[in-house]
C-alpha cells in the first residue's frame, strides 16, 4: 500500500476552518467535561521520543524573517515528498529518515505549529503501517494535544488523530484507554454534527466505523451490553446512509451475530444475524461476478443522467457508490460553471445529487440496490 500522508491535505484548511467551527460550537456540560478530561490526559502524556531524532531541538528562531521561514517550510515539504516517494518504492529506512528530518524542520515553527502537528501525524502513520504501534502512540498523544489546542476540539483532523490514537491503544491491548478515546471522539462528532453543517459533511461518514471500533474495545472489557448498543447504532447509521441491503452492513451484522452466539438464550437472534450476513454476501458476490453488468445495462437502457455538484459531499458519496458503473450513465457537474448551472435549473434540478432515469427525477443519494430497483420500477411505469 502507498503512504499518502493525508494529514498534509487536511492541514491546508486547518487555520481557515477551525476558528469558525470552534466559535459556532456550544457543547453541553457533559460534553465539555469529557473533552476537558481528555485534554488533561493528553497534557499529562510524556514528551515525544522519536528514535534517531535529537530530543534537544533548539527553540524557534528567526520567526520574524519571512524569507528564512519560507525556506524552512519548503525544506520541510521536500522531506515529506521524499518520504512519500521512498514509501512508494518500499524503502522503509529512507522513508523513516526523511520523516524524522521533516519533524526536525517543523521544530523551527514551534511545538504547537501546523507543520509540527502534520509531521507528528505523518510519523505516527508511518509507524502504524510498519506495525510499530508502540512508537506511534506517543506521537499521536502529542499530535492530539497540539490539534486540540490549535485546530479546536471538534475539528475533523483533531477527531481523526484521536481515533487513530484509540485504534493504536486497542492494538496495543490497552482496551480501557481505547474505549475512553473512542467515546471522546464520538462525543466530539456528535457535538460537531449537531452544531455545524461543515461538521455534518466531514464527520457523518466516519461515525459507523468508530462505533464498530468502540464496540470491539468494549467487548474486550466484557461490556457486552454497551458493545451491542454501539453495533446497533452503527447498523442504523449505515442503513440510513447506504440502504438496508448494502453489503456495508456485513461487518456490524457479523459482529452482532458473534456476540449473540456467545450468550445463552440468544441463539435465534444469532441465527437471524447470520442469515442477514449470508444474504448480503450473496448480493456482494452477485455484483462482483457480473451483477454489476446487469445494473449497467439498466442504467444505459434508462438513459440515466446523474446531476451533482463537485463540492457536495452527497454527490461525492454517490460517485463513489457508482464506481464500476462508468459509461452506463452521464454525469453533469452543475457547479462546473454558470452555463452548466443554468442548464441544470432548466432541467428542474435543484437538489444534488439527482438521478434522471427513464425521464423521471429521483432526488438524493441512491445505493446500488436502490438504483436497480428504481430502474425496474420506472421501466414498468413508462
């Protein structure tokens, strides 16, 4: 797998978005207490120790020299670029060396700077993918602390750092710490989603995966009731996002089935979950082995057109869902320019995404199963 260093792209909008997001959020008393407790835990974490990096980094210097700062920033970016290239050619030693040099360069801007937070995340990501979780944990602790203070507690990058930290702790066998971390991340997601359209767009797709991880941590602690509640919530969110017949429900249904099978008197519920998993796997296998060809034919026969907007999160989700169906429908980006926007309006499109199949408009996201059913229904009623 390639190391993409997603922290780099996330940090570009950090300073622009985090202040606005934090200003809009008014967390409840319970949420504030939870976040403050987590901040105390992070603040008490030991200083970061990266093998091979001099811990006695000099204090920031020449911060009032724009040209020098620009040169250091460019050097930092070059180290990150070379680390990415080394990872792609599977030269782990070179990748690690470049990431360490990037971390040293980031020290020029201070321990709470955006380059430092990005370097900490990149280094931690490298260690996680190299199965060096013990090295990744302190980096993530420090990164989460920096982001909590600078980007804000509800920023997407902050939440992702907390989730990665909890995943690392779970992999290290620290189930209690991991459970606390996942709970913290889920509470922040809830507050951001409740208070901000930006938070809704960025964090809603993440919640089911974090719920599944939280359930795993709780099961390891013997908290089966709490784990079941998390799994059922994940099922509800995935069903709402992707439809009740989506293969994305296989994982939570399978986990519920195993949980029920381990408990006395719940054999019938376990069997029900196992039957659902089997049904969804058949749907998945059918599409992989040729069922997709049938849907492509239906879309093509219906003259399918998908109207969307490039910056719309639901449009992006629809395009991801439609991967593999290219060529069977036409895509119109209504946000491409004013002329295309006017065309979309002339077609009666005011919602993104919107499908037009057999001349009928269907507003909103549709999973593959929903697309197939819509094609059949509209064909029958032509």
